[in-house]
C-alpha cells in the first residue's frame, strides 16, 4: 500500500512538473504553430501585459526616487524595487528575442522523460516560488497590523514602494493600492520561476540524453557494432546543438541573476551594520536577508545542475579512453572511436555573460565577496568585532574545501 502511494505521488509530481515546464515553454514561444489560436493570443496578451506593468512600475519607481524627500531606508527600498523591475524587464526582453531558440528546445524536449529525482527538485522549486511571493506580500501587512506606531500609508506598509500619487486615508484605498503593489511581486516570482524551471528541466533532459548516450556507446564498444557507434555519434552531435541553444538562451539571464545575487548578498552584509547604527529600518534588513537566502539558493541550483551535466559528459569521454578497443586493428571502427573522442573533448561549460564559469567555485567566490564587504564595514566601525569576522571567514573557507572534495 505504501509503495503504491509512493508510485502515485511520483507520477503526480512528474505530471505537474511536465505540465509546468510545457506551460513555461509555450509562454516563451507564443506561436500559432505550437499553440491553438486562443492559447497563443492569451500568452501574447499576458506577456505584453506583464511587460507593460513592469515598465510602468520601473518608470514610476525611478521618478519616485529622484523626487523623493523620504529618509535613506525608503530611498534604498526604492532602489531595490527598481533593480528588480529592471531585471524582470531584461528577462522578458531576452525571452522575446530568443523565441526561436526556445521553440527548438521545446521540440527537442518533447517525448523525453526526466528522472524522478529531477522531478522532485523541480517540484520543490515550483512550490518555493508559490510560497515566496505570499511571504513578501504578507510581511508588510503583518508589519502594518502588529505595530501600534505604524499608520496606513506609512513606508513599508505596502509590498512595493508607494509610487502612486494617491493619498492613503482609508482602508478601502489602502486595500486597492495593496493589491496593485502585490502585482509586481507575483510577476517577479513568475519570471524567476520561469527561468529556474526551464533551466532545470532542459538540463535534466540533457542529463537523460547523456545517460542514454553512455549506454549506446557502451553497447557499441562491447559488441563492436559500427552502426550503433554511428548512431551514438549523431546523437552526441544533436546534444551539442541542444547545449549550444541552451547557452544562447541562458547565458545572459544567468549573468544578470548571478551579478544581482552577489550584489544583493553583499548589500545585506552592509545593511546589518547600518541597522546596528540605527540608519536603516529593520524591516528592510529582514526583506534583504530573506531575498539573500533565495539568491544563494538560486546560485546553488545553477551551479549544481551545470556541474552534474559536465560530469556526465566527461564520463562518456573517460569510457572511450579506458576501453581496449581504442587500440583495435579494425581501422574503420577505430576511426569512429576517434571521431567520437574528438567531439567528446569539446568542453561543455555555461559561461555567465562569457565571464563567469557556472560551477560550485562561483558560489564560494560570491560568499567571499559578501564576507569582504562585511569585514571591511564591521572592522571600520569597531575593531573588537574582528573575532566575529574571523569566524565567518572560517565557515566560508570550510565550505570551499568541502565543495572541492565533493565536486572536484
């Protein structure tokens, strides 16, 4: 009975993940060739509506910051909101520009299943993005309700910076503005979820293909079957094309995500000091800490999935090098092996903006950056805090050693 429940749960998770991934890919394609007429129109209207809302809030936030007479906390909160809206606008632009690549990736992924472990991880990420916008939206409501010193319309009583020039004097107006300001929060999470899920799903499809390819190569080598080895070579060539499309689609968004995450984590470290000195509001620090944890999780997702893909590709090359048929007297079979080896030596690497290689060392570097910012600020305020700073450095160095032992 328990086994049946587990099988049913696994099947439901797989169906949910497949449905969400397909929906996101269709959202990126927005084509009548891949969607029914009404569905395509809905996707187009939703995309352009999302683009218009994001652009409106970005412009409104910029104007509010420029003409703001509020304190440092409110202006800093506005800057964070502006950066997030600009990132979402960039993601939407990249997605529209690479629509044809998304179509090709979607066509290649159809009819291919991913592992149960990958399904569970993607489902966990989807649940995370369903919960997080509600957390951010509820924080400001709880802050408004729980604090006696706070009045309706005060800073941080909305889930977004108050950019609408409408005085909040009644509960009805407050509720209406609250709903309007909740929109960019949910849209941001939808876009980030889109990027995470399509990346994880595409990478999992690649992993499944590499596992099949590894079996094809092994069978061809054991049976000395030239036909199967030719099929494996063609399969590998198709996978290299798939990976090239993935790099084209994801390199720039991943670069923006990683840079913004690194800056966000460093900013959170500096805000801790500002809160201690009483310059920054505590609720802003709380929002940044939650967001920084989400940023760290994001970088871990990209790095772990990328490095698992690298390892699977390297295993194919290692299997070819270690096999005795490499020294076979059969010239045609040996030539096929050399062709496969030559193509397998092409490195698979995700380059974030052609600058950072996406691997676990990248996460450690970002944590080191956060520690450097924190260390400079905390020692400049009070040298006696240096012991705390050294403990944080010890934790980061330990993480780097563990990472190298596990992955390298």
